[in-house]
C-alpha cells in the first residue's frame, strides 16, 4: 500500500478527526496548557485536531512510536525541520496573494513561492536519501518523495521558475513625477543625483553627522500608484511579463497533496519533541509506554505532571516524581493527605499519562504500563459563576451523575476534591456513594479527597497518601506514596506561615 | 481651561495605579457585568467606568460634589451626551487625520496640521454654542463652573483670531527616480536620478524614448498620498518639520472626554436598570466613625442586568454592627447579597446612584474581597494555600476603617480547621476596626460566633418558606446545622417518581 500519512497508518485511526473543541477534562488535567504550548508558533498547521484525536488500538500507537524513534535522530529532525521552514516561507507568499489585487504582483509572488517550493523539496529529498530510517512511516514516505522529485512534472516546474526569475531581475526602469502626472520609461544610465550632491559637498565633510533619512514601511502590498507604475513596466517589457502570465496558468496547482499533508502532520511530532526537550535536559525521563486495550494491571515509575514540569522548568528545576500501580482487583487510587501536598498534581498526572499514551507519544516517567481507554472523564471543583444560577452542590452532583451515566468499564475517571463546599456530614455521605458507584463500574480512576474513610471502602480502593516532613508541618514533599490514610491535616501550620494567626494579624494591621 | 467635573479642584486621574485589591474586587463582585452596562459596548467608557468605580472617594463632601453633577446629567442627558460627543469627535478626527497619512514627509505634516486646527476650531465653537444655550438650566457647582469657563475663555474675539491663523502651503517639482523589481515585483532600490543636460520638459516632445504616462485624478486622495510617498522615497533627504500647535487643544478635549465618560456610563447604567423598573437611589454617605449601614430593597445590579426580570431586594439594618455573618443552605442568595453590599458601597463611594430603594452607609477607607476561587491555574499552590496567600495579601494592605467581604473563605480545608483559621482572622480584624461581612456554611464557625455574640454582630440566613421553597431573601436568625446533600443526591441520582417523597424529607430536616 502506498504512503498516506505519517500520523495514521490506517485512515480509520483518525476517527475523531472532526473534533474541534477540547473535551471538558482538558482544562482539569491542564492538557489545555500543553496543547496551547504545543500549538504555539505553529498556528498555521492547525495541530489541535490531532491532539484531540486519541488512538484506540495498539498497532496505531506503535506506528507512532516507530516514527518518533526515527525522529530522535537529529539529522532526521534537521531535514524535516528544514523542509518545514521552506514550505512555511512559501505559504507566507501564497497567503499574500489572497490579499493582493494587482495581477503582476500576484503572479510574481506566486512565482517566488513556486521557486521556494522546488528548492526546498529537492533539498529535502537529497538529505533524507542519505539517512538511515527504520519506521514504516518514514521509509514509506521516502519512497514516495523520491518518485515525486524524479517525475517530469516536478523537474519542468523547477527549471522554468528559475529561468523566469533571472529575467525579471534584469528589468530596470525610471519614474518621472511632475504634479499629478507620472511617466515610466526604460532606465538609460542617468546619474545618481544623491551621489552627485554628496560628491559636490564632500569637501566640507568634518565627521559623522546625524542621518536625517525617513524610514519607510516595507509593505508587501502595493498602492494603486505603484501598481500603475508596474503596469507600465509590464508594457516596457512585454515578453517577460507574458511568460509570467503563462507560468501562473500552467502551474496553478503545483503543491503535491501528500507532501502538504506530511508537512502538517509531522509538526505534531516535532511540537511534542520540542515541548519535552527542556524537561529532558533538566534530567526528567520520558518513556514509550507499554499500552493495552484489555489489561487493567497498570502502573508507572517516576512519573510527573508534564504541564507543571513545563512551568517549573522555566523557573526552577525541582519536579517531584511519583509512582503507582494497580494489581488484581484494584481499580481506584484514593488520594488523601494535607492540602498543598501534591494530591491534585498526582491526579492530573494520572490522567495526562493515559491521554498522552493514547496519542502515541512518549509519556512523562521512567516506565509505564497504561490502559487505552474508550473515554476519559474528570471532575474538578469549578469556580462559582454568576452565569450559572444553580446551587453549587446541585451543579456538582449533576455533573458527577452525567459522568457516571456515560462512563463504561473501559473509561478512566479522575475526581478531585469534590464536595469541598458542603458540610463534612454531606461530603461523607455523598463521597462514599460516588466511590461505591465507581467501583461498581469496574473502571480505572483516581479519587482525591480530604476524607480518610474512602481509602478503605472496598478491595478495589488503594490508599495513596501525600506525605509530609514530620518536624516541619508547613513544608511539603509532594511525594504521594501507597500507604493507609493517616488523617493528618496541617491547615493551622500554614496559617502561621502566612502570618494570619490572631496575634500576628493584629500586629500587622496596627503597624 | 480645566473641566473639573470629577473633582472640585483637580483633573481626574488618567493613568495611576488602581488600588492593589482592584483585580480581586472586580472578579469577586462580578463588576464586569456592571461596567459593561456602563460602557454599552464602548471600550473607552469601560476603562473610565472601571477606574472611577474602583478609585473610591473617602470624603462624603467629594462624593456629594459628584452626586450633584450626576443629578444635573440625569436631568439633561441630551446636553451632556452632546458635549461628550463633541469631545469624542474632536479626538477621533485628530486621530484619523494622523492615521490617514502614510508618510511623515514635511508636506504631509503641514497638510495635516492645518486640517486638524480647522477641525478643532469648529469643535470649540460648538462647545461655546452649547454653553450659550443651556448653561442657565444647570444647577450643580461642577457644571456651573464649567459653562462659565467656556463662555469667558472662548469668546468671539479669540475664535476669530484662531481662524485668521489658518493657512495653506504646497510646492511641487518634477522628480526622476530609477528602480528595479524586487520580491512580488515591488519597486526596489529607488534612487533619485539627475536628468541629462536638457530639462525633462524639453525632452518629452522629442519622443525618441519609449515611455508610458498616467495621471492621478484630483479627487483621488489615496493616489495623491501614494504619489507623495513614492516621491518621498526618491527624495528622502530634505525635510523640515512643522510645529505641532494642536497638542494643547487636544489635551483639553482628552480631559473633558475622560471626565464626562464616567457620567455617560452612569446614564447608560441608569437606562438599563431603570428601564426594567429597578429602583435606584442617591445614597447618603455618612462619616466613617458613624458605622452606618442601612438599606431598603438592596439588590445586586450585576445579577439584575443578567436576569430577564427584576432581582430580589433585601433590607439591611446593620447600623453600628461591625460584623455581619450570613449562614445557611446552598442556593439561598447569600453570595448575591454579599455582592450587592459590596457594589452598593463601591458605587456610593464613586459618587454614583445605588441599586436600592434607599442606602445609607459610612464611607470606608478601602474595600476588600476574599471569595473562594477555583484552583490556581499555575498549579503551584493548593487551594487553602491559595486562599491564605490572598488573605495574606489583604492583611498587608488593609487598615482600620476598611471593609472586608468574605465568601466561603477557608472552606477548602475541612470544617473544623477552616473554622479555626477563620475565627482567628475575624477576631483580629474586628478588634482592629475593620468591618467584616462574611458568608459561610461552616457551621462550627458561625455557631461559635453566635454563642459569643454581643451587640456589634448581625446574623442573617436565607428565608425558607414552609413548602421548602427558597425566596433568595435574607432574614436575621441563628445559624442552623442543616444540610441538603442527601436530599439533592436522591433527586439527581434516582428516578423521577421518588423526587416527591424527597422534598418532604428536606422540610423535615429544616424544621
């Protein structure tokens, strides 16, 4: 079968291709931040649909793992990046044409674009031909590219573009302006008036003087006076401009479709590799996870929250890694412990690992065995919003009910600190009902709570606790470990840290 | 020439920093909706409204100065809007004249200056005409002074003098420039050329050189400008700049517009609210020491603006109270009430009308809000930590004589610890002379304060009628240990027929 796509070996793997909006769990897992970072500077490629299209089969994931391993080679990456830059420049020119009205101007931008396309494609084929490629994706692509560059259509296009550009570069003309009249003629070797003036007064020169020239806007478009001048130039050089007309008609659709798609799709890999590079440089490990469509025996070693790490990598390098595993009948990680102990981060990490794995990407961690879910759901408490006139608790319950209604045994659910805005009594009652329903569904989930009781609700629940430094309660380790819930919360210690105890606050306001 | 419509003796502040609490207050009180109604889609009005509402006046006399100007504006909205439109037109026309020019050649600067000065003169005459016609019907100190100033400073002699100064200037000569074709066939390497021995005029009739001519029609301003630009590129060496005498007049219009913008915003808001039958009142600002806080029919104008109908109003009798505790069930109108108090205080101290049938309150030195928020998107802080961090910020700025509004503060940890932190903070604030209005469902906290209450605390809770319906009205009353979690859970998670039985359970709990 001939090469189609560097992202999807089979067209049906892109089943979610129509999705345009991020699912609601993106914001909760901070995947929206990851997506924005990936897409930033790559707007023209519109990578979002790919980030929104998780894969659901093991072979589809492996196809991408192979391609990514090829791209780890810096020569492969360099060749691909170089081609991308060439085509980006070309598209900039083509985009200009849409904004322009003058014929000769549009045609010239078109010619310039075609020339860039030819040079970039030739150079890419040459570079990639010398590289050692292993993936099904890249070897298939190389074969396609070589056939294309050798084709008659392509070689003719490249030669004609070059010749025509050389002829246009030789054109010289003069403009005479008097009042509102303009006359355009061939240049006949008249002297440079500015140089003449400078020469006349050169004998008075004493030293460096201020430059009084006005800076002019370097716009790509033309006003209609410039356009009329160009029209006159066209009449002065009729053969050259007739050739230009002809070129644009004959090569109206010169960009190859498959190359165009490749150029866009490969950016998805480059974006992700670029995103994780600073994290790897900071010493964090990424791995190709072992994925399964059936086994719920999952786990990860030294994993971390990729969005948090990306934020910290800019400021300071300390990222805390955590591990987890679920065996036998275990399905729910119940996370408890002091506030600001890393519980939310852990929950996000769990969700991110699974989502990134389903995109066929390396995941943040030393090793990982992960499940390919049918869908993912999250429930993180939302800010109160006047637009929503329903009560907070009612709203929260309705959303959880929707999740439990839509989730299947193949789904993944991440819930964070629900019912924090209600009474302890209510939270206990509601929380145990929800956890019981989660375990009844036999799905994989994380449940973050400040209520210890859920951690030992049934055999599907595994207790994970955010640990603290015993001598310094306000300090946090951000380590989440598998052990029984211990009921400690250290809110008062934190209040002291912020100078908000009764005594300190009075002193502060008085001062 | 000073407008002095916002302050008796100084210009309105155009650019200094808003109070540090401004962003939090804006977010927590949903100020955006109110400001949007004042702006009515105009970004400038929005900016001025925001600045005025958030820069509270602490002096009752200064508040009354504005209230009187506003009263005049409400009595003569058309006149005030006309003056505002004159200022806006003057400023916008000046801007357009500036942006309409593509070059900064001396010809262009002169052309522009004359045009702008002609336009400004017309606007000053219009202002004079408004003063002549309407000054007598205005009563406020602010407007009386303003109209008096226009009449004396812009007398006929002066306007005549200005018109005498307006003159035109223009000079042209033939120019010969050479060029080549660059990217997109745009002109490249413009060089001023020296015509050979004979003048250009002598050469044309000879006609021995091929050339093409065109003219720019007189009415084609863009063409004229484009031609001037083209010539400037060739000449680009001799330019003498003209003085910008228009700047002082522009500064006057700028200040007039900025000051009137606030009153235009008030007129817009009044039309929105009064238009749907909502009451508005001129509030009575009382000295800080009196600890007044009394209102009838106090409602949240932001909520009202979003609702189809009218908002529910509340009566408040909290004179001499330093603490107002609001407790009770979710969805009972507590947050709305809290916002209505905050907005009324802000609007009063901006010199505006207030959303109530009547409102009397002591001025406060500053208004602070501490509302429960969604987790920090930068992820570095847990919820309680984030809350304490914000309270820490407030503690650093708040002083005796300020007002603090808390909405479900410290509910992000468990009930016992949240209550303890809040208790210490409330006690310290009250003893320091800060007035506190606190919404909470922390029963432990509310109950403790009720038990130890004296005459300076007021306790409110949502009214619940016998049939279990909520009225969104608050009445004085002891905090109740009720919760509605199980009630809501059964409604949402079980089939419809059982819902009827559930509501009777809720009534039983309430009683």
